C-alpha cells in the first residue's frame, strides 16, 4: 500500500464531470465506511492553471498541478485516478503503473483494443509487485444491480435465456449542439457505443456471469457536421449556412446490436444519444427459466423480481425496495427506506478499491475485464462496418490478471 501506513494518497487527473463525481466519493468514503486505510486527496491535475486551482479548492484537493507526469512520478502519491478523455488513458496508466502507483481508470478503458491490451499487460506486470489496477464501471456498485447479480448467482432465475439492455440519452438531439470531445473519434474512441454502450455491456456480463461471444450490429451518425465549440482549434473546419465554423462528427450517435452470451442467452442492446426525452435512462431486464429481474436507473433504489417458482396464482413482479441493511453497501448508510442516488455508486466503488488495495487483493473490474468489454466494442464496430455477424476476439489468457 502506502509507505505511510494506513494512508492512501490519491492524485486525480481530470476534474470535469467524472472528476467531480470521483472527488465527491473520495471525500465521502472514509466518513461512511470503516476502512483499513484513510484516503488523502493529495493532488489534482488539469491543463489550465487557474481552472485547476479553482477546481482543487472547490472539490477538496490539497494541491494542484498542470503536469500529469509530475503527479504520476511523485513520491507523495500512491494512487492515480484517471478521469480524462479516452485518448490519454493509456499513456497515463502505463506511466503510473511503471512508477508503482495503483490505478483507477474511468471507462471505457481505452480508445482502442491495442491500447487496452497494453494497459492490461502493464497491470499484470505491476501486479507481481503488489500494484493494483481497476476500471471504473460505477453502475456495478448500485446496490440494486449488485443484488441482481446475487439473485442470478444464487440460481433464483434458473437458466438465463434473455437479456435486454438499453442506455438512452438525448443531449445531442439539437444539431446545433457543438462538436465537443465526446463526438470526436480521436479523443473519445467511439460515440454512444463506448460512452454508454460500454456500461450496459459490462453491467449485463457482470450480472449474468456470461460473456458476449458474437454480435450483429448497426450504428448511425444522424448529425454528421456540428458547430465547433468556442475556442477550439485543430479540427477540420467548414462553414454552415450561417457562416459558422463546423466540423465532422466522427463517432456513432447510436449503436444497436444483438448478441450471443457464452452461457446460451440471447441479448439485445441499444445505446443512443438521440432518444428524445430520455436523459440518462439505463434499463436491464433478464429472463430466466425460474424468474426475471428488471433494473431501471431512474428508480435505482428498486429492483423488480418475478419468482416463477411460486404458485402461478400468486405470481407477479414484486418491487424490492433495496434499502435494507442486508442489501449490498447499505448497512453504512441510512435507515431502511431512506433512499440513495447516482453519486453513491462512486462512493461504493472507492470503498471496494480502497479495501482491495489496503488488504492486497485484486479489485474488480480488472483491466482484463475492461479489455474484454473493449473487445466487444470492437466487434460491434466491425460488425456494423461489415454488416455481418462478428465474433468477439478472445482476450489472451496470459493477460487475464
Ligand atoms: C455522458 O454520456 C455520461 O456522463 C457517461 O460518460 C457516463 O459514463 C454515464 O454514467 C453518464 O453519461
């Protein structure tokens, strides 16, 4: 762990939406959970000095820097938390692991399979020296999702036949919405697919314990040209009818695919930023031979469960209010019925990460798990390009750390 016993000094790179969510979790985790280590929010990094100084003060970091290499190499840092766009994940993670730092990296792990492989290999090497690496698929740590996995693992659903997963947003329906980094392939890797499709791929594989083996996909970019954001440079600019500079959208706006899972289930996935009226609607339904479960992020304290082993006259979906102390993560929070929210998934993620690092065990999802998600993303992209069924490339066994 740390050279300073029982203290984990964290350095975070990036401080926008995800950086703010992670900061909230780092600030909170030791105040809620009794953990074998105390987190110190040592250093935050961003490119713009006045902005990162302001963010450090606002989010609760002791110091700030504009040089991520300084952060990664500092003897005052034990954990590097990567909250930047995907184009810098690989470089920062490789440098941090080489410097012996534990790494938490936001999803998707990388922009390409090649980068994800390099990161997974580096994590496997670093592991032999006791260094831990984890990818931040936060929705695994929503208590109702963890409970869903338990029900499946305990056999309450029997044999899984169908998985139905959607992740719907609408923040770029307006064609005047600017060409932000999430709409540029060289920055984000892909569009809705990697940003929100990655979540439902990871979540369904985690809950069912089954991996996607092959896919048939379609993707679409509905708005192909957008106004450049204020102050942008380096983008191939054209002009629209009003003389405003525009640039090409180089990622998918929506990805829809069917898949086979290795335990025999069939699955459908829909990830889109064009579902008008849907702000952040993630929904997963799983149907098995003995029952079904449904999770809806807009009602994240609830899980719908149908137990098909009950007498048919008494059957029906029941709504489990997932706020009991025996439910995952909840004994440290509020009395039953006092609900939690989105940000708690990050606090739970930090709890598990800190516990794993402090006790010397591997946190999950590992970089190898995240590489497998990356391989699915890659298969979806290739399938859409070829308009053909496409097998998911297997992750190399020796990398499975
Ligand atoms: C933006 O689409 C975004 O913030 C994702 O990047 C997150 O991973 C998701 O949780 C919410 O939406």
